């Protein structure tokens, strides 16, 4: 809400600087976002008087003027295109060097052969009024030579009024807050309606509220014989400073009242309201019928729905109640009689209508926060008063009012001791009462109503007798104060939060609970240590993403986590198609990171993310945690003493092995994965540690590198893992191994197997038949070539044997090796001799 | 050969050997000398072979002298060896010298994302005050995300959270971590000290200061006497941990439907120290989080009696904290994942 200080001063005396005032309001809960100098961009604009106005010798449409600034200097000659000027008028003069709103620079310039020493300004050029056609004619007593800003400059506070304080969406409401902050009285606006002697309002106007649940009060007034035209300059200036575009004197009057009192008012052309059976112009307040149409003031045709509240007449629709008027009943130059509508509508209905039509207005944003009934009467009177002052005419006697009785202050009981317990303060009850009085809340020492603790899910209240409860009498405009905690907030904010003490909590601690982040943190630290960079990508991705990154066989979840898969989950109101579906895999997001960085010229990209996949079965959604990583470029970067070594599948598996070890999960078992379209059919593995780790790891299929536009000829390694504890687990302590004091014995075995035999199956065989003394099996070489057959390979393993309690004897080891060798034919293997 | 002759021979041997040791050009010459003089077939042994011709009473005298000679030669050899060995080692070390100013062999450097890392640091600070971490789902229902937090349907405060709705009736992407308050209250009884970090979503066009996906950390403490003074004390500690021990802070009124009273928590501008600069909108202060006393309605939806228990909640944007700590001006950098940016973090 934009608040011109000059307007605020009408209702409260202000002795603070604007910065001090801004801070005081902020500390009271009315946050001032900006303090704007209104007129700061009128530098070098001063007040002058026209001495002569002559026709330009070479251009009919231009005038040649001379202007004095009253400083005794040579008159300035200035060329001007406006036609409303005459000698003796005082006008704003932009001197050479001036910069006007919109960063428009004024320089000395030649116009059709005549030098112009500046510019005479229109109200629009200065953003002071809406008039762009004529020069702004200033009052005749305006002092010559004085900067315009000294006369018409202002300070505008931009106040962020929170949604619960609709009452403060007005100059008067904010004046009440200033008054509370500075302990000054509030001056109420002088609302005085001089009614004429013609037929009374109720003889001219009837209202038929057919849906009283949505319109709790309707106050109407009638002004006849108005002359519609521009508002006085000072009104236009004030509206513009407050951010409201001037329209016409009648419309400006309603906008002025909305800003001043916070009461949205609608005015319409009385001639457009059809008469009812009794001959009176009749306003009907009703819900729309399905498919009904209305052209609103912004000249958009709207299709209405049955729950929208309308202002209508017996024939058709006049406007959308509380949101926007209709074009057909708009006040225009031809209007002579004006109907003023000042009503209270159901906040929810107004909000829904505005949302459904994407038509939020200044009016709807006030209605949806709730309106006090009293304002319907005050707003109608105030608008009538201003219409008559600015547009002339005669106010019909009396007002039409569907609910003249106005509710009084509400009674909210509170316990001073409870307030102190909540705030951590020790304020006496008299002090609490005094603080409340500053915001207009009166109090009675005894409570005659229960203390309401909460209104939802159902009312919870306690009897008032105990604890010396006090009754707060809440002003009608403070609809936000309904329970004891609301009173606590008033006391705290009026007193100032700086006076709430600061103590370290010393109450009982909750039971120990392990952090669900423990495993994730270990994974992050491990991978960062292994040279990978952590990334965070969006969970919302494009449909193409979801369609492209599909696994025929999902990586199974571990540790009882939800399994991946199901149908994709979509957003019904996405910001863009690129972010319209929740992803099911991390791989695609990681490849986007790879692609972006390669395009930026970063050659080596090793990234990981811990994130979720999302899916649903029917209406039941689920989320599952995954770790993904992608590698491209150099695993070991080139250095002056070493060539680069590129990432390959073994690096990716090495990362898996490292993680499994660091998490204490054991060693992954790898098996070939040949049938996932995203992956290279010959360079992809599934990794498993039953119940603890699942993964797919491999080279991206060259087709995907192509279709996903990665623009690299290098191999791209990707992996996606499920890990025990990634969701919320903690790691069990490792069991320490018994490190024998007796030396281990190593035996190397060169085993020839067919090329198609996976190393993992040979290793599994070695482990299975190696006996109790076998400590470790390690593949240390693979050989192909002479003298082996072309479809053979030689796997060289180093076996370590040992026992915790003795040095092994040769026969023991020989027996173990013999057992292994005896099993080799099971994998088509033989010992190479 | 008589005693005198033998003694002279021994003395001559000593003189020659000691001299040769001192003059030896390298340790190999010393090795040869040692073998030649003291070895089993060496000069000393050769001389002592003549001992048998001496009278018995002279033999011990010769033995004593021979021992002296042996000791003297050994000492000379040792001395010469240590001299020569030092020089040889020095010569070898000299040939092994490297240009030690070349860069080290590069080891791939990884790094942790500043947002996740900042969230971790936030959790660490609150862990010191007994706050334990909980997590809730990112796909939430309207009831938990809004209604149980005292935000009924069609409430104007809903404008504070532009929401992304899902194609399943009643489900949405959580707009804040606050629904975690309800979930924790359903899971635990007071005393509660909970911290809820996580990803949140809003219908928000992305620019330098807005993101449609971002991270928050929520805090909740509920007990019989937990007051706003406790909240203030805790947040002061937090601000000091994250922004320095002397960073002034302030509470000012705020508005959230799920807290009453509500506050905004400010720190003195980290750019201008209160001198009022563009970074703090010329107020001298920067808001780092919102907080307040848990609304009685929220406690009731959490199954906690608001007459017996009370507490506070707070919520902060992790990006906001990270921006201030790392002097990042544009939120978009965090999810663009440009390694030239991310690589600068630990």
C-alpha cells in the first residue's frame, strides 16, 4: 500500500522524519518496504509565469512563449505545443538539464528555427496528474522560481500490509497505527453529507439482495445532476502518489474513499440501471446463472459461474460484486445521475470469483480480507460528499440500507499471566491494559466471557473466573483479534519485541534420536573426497525427460523403502512444460548438468546428487531416495608430469566399491546388464549387495549421447543407486576384524577361462571353495593372447590364506588350493601351467 | 725376530695404515685397506705369525701392542669412513635434487553443494541445543500443508504461498517445511525440539531472488513453558553462530497464520553494518527468518493440548542464509550447477 505522507498527516500529527516513521511502523508490524521521494525526479523543474504567448513563426501548432522565473533575469524563450496557455499563468518549467520521470532529459534545443530554453510541462509529463494535453496550470499564488518539488513533493511510504490486517489497507488505518506508535490521537475524517431537497433515495432506488449469505449489507446513495470531468488537480496528484490512476471526478471519488477508509465503493451510471415493477431503478444482488456473460470495465468478456455474486438489475448484469464493474453501467461523460454502492460481501465468495477469473483488483483484495459493517455506511456517505464536491449535483436525501444496525465491539477475554507465560515477560495487568489502549482496545477488569484459546477444529475455551482474566473490547475494525493469543500479539507488538528477554532454553531435553541425514552425509563426504562435485537439480522436469529416462528394470529399493516406478506425477499448473512432471530418475538431471558444463567449456565433469524419485499408484503417491552420479572426461587430469587418464567403467565401479566399503555394506556383486536401452549393452552392470545396495552402472548408450545433445565424443559414465540408510538410516557400528599376529601366505593362480565367463563367477567359485583359511581374493591381471586360444582369457588371482592362531603349514595351503583347482571345471576354467 | 723388531714392525704398520686411511679417496679404498691390514690374511696377522719365535714372557707384550695397533687402525678407518661417507651421501643427495616449486600432482577435487552444506551447518547449530532432525514428504496433502496450519481453503493468507498442485485430487507439492510440524507432533510427545530441513516448491517465476524449487529449514519446540524469550535466545545463538558473535539482531512483528504472535527475525545488514545500503533496502537490517509462538489451532491439530503446552516454530530459506554467508547475489546459480561456481565451495 502506497501512503503519501501528506495524506497521512490529515489524520495524525507526525513529528518524526520519514525514516524514523518508517522504522517505527516496521517495528509495529507495518513493514515499510521503501521510502520514496515523490517528486525526486523533478530536478531543475521550477515555477514560472508566462509573460507572452505568440504563434511560432514557422509552425502553426507551436507557440513561442517567454517565461519569467521572477528572479529579475532575462525572460526565457520557450517553444510549446499546448493550447491551454495564456500570459499571466503560473506553470512548471523544466530548465535545460532537467530530468523528468521516465528518465527524460530536457536540453536547450532548436525547434523549427527557434531556440527553446527548456520545456513547459503537462501534469502527465511530471506524473502529477493524468492530463497529457495541456500544460499544468498552477494556482496563481504559487511562488515564482521555487522548485516544483518544494511545493508538490511528498514522501510516499510503501507499506507491506499483512493479509490479516485488511483494516490497515487504508490511510486512516495506517494513521491509527502511527497514532499507536507515536501516542498521538487520530483525527477522524469529517464526513458531512449535504443532502438536497429532491426525491429521497428510496424513491429512486431499490435493492433486492437475493443471496443475503453473500451480501450482508448493502448501502446505496444517489447523486443527481453531476458533471463528469477530471478531478481537481490536487486530487489527481494525491491519487497518483498513492498509485491510483485518475479517471474522472466520480470514479476518483470512489477510489479516494477506498484508499482513505479502506472501503471499496462502486459507482455506476443510474441511467443504466433498469427499473423494477414499482418504477424504481432496482439493483439485484444475486448469484450468476451458469454461462451468464459480462463485459467488465477492462472490456474483457467474462463467462460467469453459478457461485459468483453479481450486481444486476431486473434485466441484466451490471457488475461482478466486489471485483469489477461492468462496461455497460460505467460512469461516462454522459452520466448525470450516479448510484453509489457501498456493500459488504462474503470474503470467500469474492476471493473465489477473483481467482477463478484471474481478476484481482484493489477492491477484491480488500473484500476478501473482510470488511467491517460500519464502513458500508461511512463509505457511502463519504463518496456522496466527494462526488458532490468534485462533480457537483445533488445528493438524494437518505440512504438505502439493508442492515442498518451495526455490531459493536467484540469481547475477547485474556489472562495476563498466560500472556506473560507465552511471551516470557512479567508485565503487570495494568501495563497490559495500557498497551492495549494504545491501539484502541478498551478493557474491563473482569471477564464476563470465556477465555477462547482456539477456534478450530472446534472452539476451545476455559472459564473466565480463574487467573484474573480481563475482557478486551476490540474495535470493530480489528477483525483479526478473536482469541487470547491475538491479544498477546497486540501487547507484544505495541510494547516492542526488543523488550522480550533473550534466554537460552533450559527445559527438559527430548530423548536422543539419530539424524536421518547421517548416511547421506557420509556419502556426500566420501564422494567429494573421491573428486565428485555435488549438484542440486530440479525435481520437476519435462515430459521428454520422463519419457526418455526409463529403465526396463528399476533399481530395486533397499531397507523397506518405497519401490520406484508407478505412474508419473504431474503438476496441474506448471510454470512451464520444462518443469511439469516429477522425475523418476536422477540420471537425466545429471546428464543435463553434464551437457551444460561441457558447453561452458568445462571438460572434466564428475557430479553426484542425492535426491528423490517420485511416482504414484492410483492416487497414492510415493517418494524414494536415490544417489546418482555421472562421469565424463579425465579421472586423473593431465599434469606437467603425467598424461590425462579418462574415466571408464572401472572408475564408476570403483566409486561403488568405495561407497559400499565406507558404509560398511560389504562388496557389491556385479553382473552384466545388456538390455537397458539407455545404456551401452556391453559396458553396463547391475550391482547388488542383497538388502543393502542396488545399482545400475555403465556407459551411456551412444544413441542417448546423441539424442540428449551432449555434444561429446567421450564416454559418459552414469550410475543410479539405492543405498541402505539413504532415506533415514544410521550405520551400525562395524565389527572389528581379528588381525592375526601370524603371517598370511599368498598364492597366485593363473586361471584360463572362456572369454564369456564373467570374472565375478570365477571369483565366486574361488571364495566358495577356498575354505575357512582363505582371507582374500584379488584379481591382479587379465591376459589375452598367445599361447591362449582366441576365445580364452587368463585371470590372475592372488589368494591370501591365514589363521588367527598359528602359522599355516604348506600342506594346509596346498589342500586349500587343490580344492579350488578341483572346482575350476565348473566355470570352464583350468590352471595355466 | 726379536721383540724389538716385532714392535717396530707393528708400529710401522700402524703408521702406514693410519696414513693410508686418512689419504683414502673413497670408501672402497678403505674397505680394501681394512681387509689388507686387519683381515684374516692381512698384514697384522702376518706380523703376528712371528710371535711363536719369541720367548713366552714376551708374547703378552706383543699381544698388547698388536691390540693397540688394531684399535688405532679401526679408529682411523672409522674416522675416514664417516668423513668420506658424508661427502658421498651429500653428493648423491645433490644429484637427486628436484625443482620443488613445481605444482603438486593434481588429485581430483570434489566439492559439496553450498545449499545442502548450509542446511547441514544450520542443523549442526541447532543440534547443540537439542534439536533433532525429522523429514516429511515433498508430496503433501492440502490438509497438512495448509488447513492444519490454520490456513483454511480460500483464506487470503494463501496468497503468501503460490502453490503447485498435482494431478491427484487434494495433493500438492509442499510450499514450505511447516507441515512437518504437524507430522512431528503426531509422532512425538513434548518435550519436542525438532528440526525439519527439505526441498519446497512454489508457483514462482524464477529470477535472481525467486526460485520455484528451494530449500527450507523448519524448527519446532514445544514444552510446558517454552516462551518467546526462549525463541529469541535460541535465534540469537543461531545468528551468532552463522554470522559472527557480535552481529546485532532484532525481532519485529510478522505474520503467519500458524504462529501467534508472529515475528520476523532480522540481523544487522552484513553488507553495510546498518549504514543502510541497497542490499538491505536502506533499512540497515536483513530478515533471515520468520518465527512465532505455535498457534493454538496448530497444536490442537497436532494432538497437543494448548492449555498445557506451548511452543515456538521458525522457518528459514536455506538459500537466503547461504546468500548472506557466501555473498551470492543470484539465487539461480545454485541450481544451474555450473562447476565453475560450485567448484569454489568446500
